[in-house]
């Protein structure tokens, strides 16, 4: 397979589409990296399910205050205007449609926009958690993920085989090989690595790619 983007490069690319002043929830783990790459002149307002809004970057090693953590149990810092609230109020924000975007990881994404990002398997996440609320509460849901599994199987598929987090909820996927929109039940290719042909990308995708007249090069900085 051709060279692929690193996790940090995928996170960087996803960050470029977050508008200034957007209210954003980042999924636990890989998606949390997106916060490191806010474009100059833009500032997102980050929300975490355990009840903080508008927190800052991770503290330096050794300077953590472990009373200040996000939903992934990672230490965070405070910024002017940071707000704290009850867990129930946090989910009221989610369910009330007050988040502009949620960026999550995935095991599988279907061409219909269905998302599977938890599993009942022996190495899976034991429960769906807040993701089920996020995918139907946020105004826009994006996914960041490797394009294929470690054993080379497509993660972008016609239908999900794993338990669903949400139905018809994902609108854009940022992978290690491409940026793909989900429109009218189809994967629409927007950007791809210049070193990769459309046919090569299609061979690693588990459903048909719709290729518009122009497909931009997926170009990211060295990170």
C-alpha cells in the first residue's frame, strides 16, 4: 500500500474544518488529538461529557491537577470563562442540539452514515457510553480513522457488522488515505493522497466510491 497519513496528520486535517467559535466534543482517545491543531485565528470551545465547557490544552507533565480531567480521564487546564456543570446538564447540552460538531473514532462506517465505534468483543469497548447521544445531538458528526484495519479489511463498508452507535449520523470521514463525505447513502470522494489512484483507494474501501469531477489532493504538513 502507498504511504499513509499518521494519526497526528489525520487529526490535523480534521481540525482544519472546525469553524471559529464552534462548540465541539471530541471522542475519547484518538479524536482528542484534534484539539492540538486549531488553525491560527480560530478558537473552538471544547465540551466534555463529565461537565466542563471551554477548557484548555493539556498541562505539562508533572503539572497536572487530577481534579481537572476530561471524559477520557486526561488532565486539562482552565481558560478564562471555563464552566463546570453537572453530568446531567452536560448531556442536556448534547441532547438539546447545542454542539456544532462531534468528532469520533470508528470501527466501521457504512455508506449510509451508520457508525459502529464500540464492540461487545473481548477487546472491545464494554459499552457505547455517551457516543450514542453525541451522534444524534451534535449538528455535524465526523469520524477520524485508519482507512483499513490492522489486517487490511475495509473500515468503510456497505453495512456495519458490529453493534451500531447511531444510524445515518456521519457526514464526513477523515481517513489515513482520503477525505470522504457521505451524501444520499453513498461515499463521495473529496480528497485523496496524491500517490494513490482512485482504483487503489476503491480496492481498500468496502463500498462504491462516488467520484465527482474534481478530487483534491490530500496534503498535510509533516507532524
